């Protein structure tokens, strides 16, 4: 049986160390996401043989394992997970399995598992340069939104989040955003609000990067993210007032330009099956739609 434990802030150092060298661009493999979304997913972890094992409870109430990351040979790690599932009398099933993970699993353990696509968890990845320049006919509307925003708000200013006063302003803006949204009746968006509050409250400890746009002395949009792999940056949070034309577009572009321009790829995470998020993420024409799926044993 794997000796799983709850994730706490004090586990950041050991979990970060476990992800060093990770080549998968999936957004799950960073401490901030695991910790901030724990209210929803109740993720637990264990480190065995220099390998991190993760298990969480999804919205359907079922328990799922994640891809083990580390030095343990994949067949041995899978045997350990399957034994844990058996001893706990739960089904062996894994979520968040990308196509690259699936290739590695098939190579190491051919013909043992089935892969079921899970579109709601596919992640949207873009070339950093495209999000900064927004060049080309497909992204003309984004450039128009930014130009409109600048024309409507000539005193606008972008700035990185660097002190507690600015973070407190973001919390205030988030609460106002929450009051205007329907998240009180949408459980997924409610958990998104909770995760965002946690990231703001523990911003420095989590070693996050942030940026905001201010208009007339008031923050109207902010974004939070962090490095994910050697060539990829992940955007965890993007909030803007929806009634301010172009606010989402300009914070997207400005944040990447000022806080993540040294990376090749920007991972903007999944759409959680929410139609408005899917439409927004697809409107930037992702360079990679990182397919994820569910893994179960072949019967």
C-alpha cells in the first residue's frame, strides 16, 4: 500500500524537487495547482523510490491516480499503484494521461491498458510569440479588442505584482468579480474562485508570477502563472471585468509579454467543460491541444 498523505504548504519543497526534470507539459505537475485546488480534488501524495505518486477525487466522486513522475521504472510504479488500488478496494484508473504519457505506457507495458479520451481536460498550449504579437488574420479581432481598450482607457497601465498592497487589491477585485459572476451557483467556478484566493494569499511562498492592468486607479484585470517545464510557462489564473471591452485580451497579451517571454510555450490549462472557457481558449487558435485521457486496465 502506498503511504499517501494530504498536501500542505510545508510540502512545497519536497514536491517541487520531485517535479525537477519533468518533461510533460501538463499543468497538474506543479505544486501551486495541486495545493490551490485541493478543496475540490482532495489530492494526496507519496514519495517512493524518488518517484511521486498522486491520487485525487474528481467531480464524479471517484478516485483517480495520476501519472507517476520520477526515477522508478514505469512497470514497477504501475504495479505499486495497482496494488494500492486493490488493497484499498477501489478501481485502478488514472486521469490526466497525455498522448506522450500514453506512448510511454504502451512502450513499457504493451497491451495492458485502454485509453479513453477526456476532451474536457485537454489543455490549450500556444506559442509564446503568437500570444505577444497576435499577428495574422486569425487574431485580427484580438488586436482590435486591444486597440479599442487602449482608446477607451487612455490612462491604462500594466504592472507586475510585486508587493502585498497590489495583491490585496487583486483580492478586492476578485471579490467584486465573484459578486458579478454566477459562480455561487456554479460549483466549478466556485472552486476556481477559492483556488485563486489561495494563490493570492500565498503568492510569494508559492513563487508565482503575476501581473495586473489598472484603469482610473483601479485594478480591472490580473493574471497569475509560473514556469512549468524548461520551455513552458503555465497560466493558472486570468480574471477581468467582463463588462470592460478588451480587458481579458489585454491582460493576456501584456502578461505573457512582460512575465513569460523567455518561454517557448504558454499552457493556458483546460476549459473544464465550460462552454464560455472553451470558446475563449479556442479563439486564440492553440498551437497544441494537449489531449488527455483516462487509463483503465484491459479486461
